[in-house]
């Protein structure tokens, strides 16, 4: 009876399929995230603290720098001892404003539930936002792939990406970073541009969303190349797109003026944060080092890159290679985290390559590949997370 009803209500069937799959992802991620947060007594790590300071300051003190949140984080009562989570010059916060803006709605909701802005609940709220961004991004990747490949290939690709790559870590264990909203933006823009309907309103919104990407993660700007060149442009459309893009840049320009006295100084382009050195050995290490190498920690992406080459998605290949070159030129390319997270926002493109690779295989071979990659990833997670629990807490 139920199946017959679904035959006459296919949209409801699609919704139920979405709920079943992504509900599992959400509950698993939420459980892992909250358990880790309760154990360590905080839910934001690394660069996320810089974004959190800005978001908290904007909401509660209506400024970009609040002494209240800075004092709290500099003398944070951790699980085993008091330590500082502020590792940058507090007078010149180098972190872009995009992630902070994405976190504001969650903090507004948290402020309604809790009257203590410095409690763990506020930190968990932004982490849950990151989980939602990741799963929504995966959904739009699935929608994009479903227009090209059959259901089996598309579904198995999503499961492999979630369980067989560092997506699981940055969704369930460290979701409060800039990578999550950037991942969502690339995934949604890739899907939305697939069969884009040209109207001034849509083009303007497209410009807004494209502008949010560099405001969130500056180096990810190169990932807009395939999206931009997949569309048809004339000078009127370009003007409308440019207006939306510039409007999204204004908060970041204001932040730069606030901290540095000029809109033309960005910390990631100056020596204040890092140094840039183009180096082939760095690029090789970026991809193949045992410490954080992209293809060593997430070998599924090597097949994804191969799939993009075989399917002749050369603009995506160009964007990804440029991201690798830029990332490996940064002095912090071997950054902390699970695997090579500086390539994280390119996963939506690599997903297309993975799907193309699966498309060439038989169903048993697809399942075998998915299981191998997933088991390998879970093994790495065990070694990285469980065996070093106290080191990352």
C-alpha cells in the first residue's frame, strides 16, 4: 500500500530517500561532535577560535573585537588545565569575516536558549551549523551528479565521500571551521550553474554567493573558474554579477580597514600571517606526504582527479591544480588537521571524478572500492583520533 502511494507521489519518495540517508549522516555526526565537545569541554579548535571571536563580538558587543570573549578564550578552563585559545595578535585578527557571518544565525538561536554567551552550548551551536552546511553541500553534489549518472553511481559516490574521505572528520569531529561553509558554497554553485536560469535577480544572487567564497576562504577564489566559464555572459549580465560580488566583499573590506587602517591589506596576502614560496617539493609533499598528503590520507581523491581528466573536465582540473599550487606555496601548507584540509573546498569537483570512475566499473567493483576506501579512512581516524585523544583535546 505504501509503495503504491509512493508511485503516485514520487516527490515524497525523493524526500524520504533524502531524509533516510542524510538523517543517518546527521545523527552520526552530531553524536561524534557532541561527545567530543563534552569530553574536551570546548567545541571549536584551531582557526575556528578566530572566527568565533568575531562572531561573538558582533552579536553581543556590536563590534569586531570584544574583550569579553578574548579574555575568556585566553584563560580557557580546559578539561585538564587552563590554556589560551588565542594564538594570533588580538589587535589584528587575521581571520576573514565570512565564516563569522555564517555562524551568526546559530549564535542568535543559542542566545535565546542560553543567557551565558561563554558556555559550551554556544560553541556547539556553530558546530551544528557546520554539520548542516556539510550535509547540505553533499545533497547538492548528489543533485548535480544525478543529472549525469544513474542512481546507484550517485548514491554510492555520496556514501564513499562521507565514509571514505576526510569529510567524515570535518563533519562529525571538527565542523566549526571555514571549510564547511566554503564546501557548501562550491557545491551549491556547481549545482545551481548546471542549468542556470538567466534573470537579473538570479545573476545578482549568483554574484553575492560567488563573492562570499573569497570572503570565507580567500584561496578558494580559484574554484569559481569552472562555474564562471560554464555560463554565458554579456556585458549586462557581467555588471549585475559584479554588483553582487562587490557587495559581498564589503564586510571583509571593512574588517581590513578596522584592523589595518586600509582596505587593501589582507593578512593572508602579507607576511603578517604567512609567507608564500612556490616550490615543487612543497607541492609533492602537499599531495603525497605521510603527515598530511592529500592522496595518502584520502586516496579516493586521486581516483577523483583521474576521473576528471578522463571525463575531460579541464576547467575543474585547472581550478584544482591552481588550488594545490597556491596551498602548497603557503608556509603553513602542512597544517594541522586530518589529512590535507587546504584542498577541502575542491571536493565537490572531485566528486564528479569519483562518480565518473565508478561509472566505468561493475556494481561489485564499485562496492569493493567503496568498502576499501571507507575502511582505510576509518582506520586512519582510529589512529589519528582515538589513539591521540588527549593530544587533540
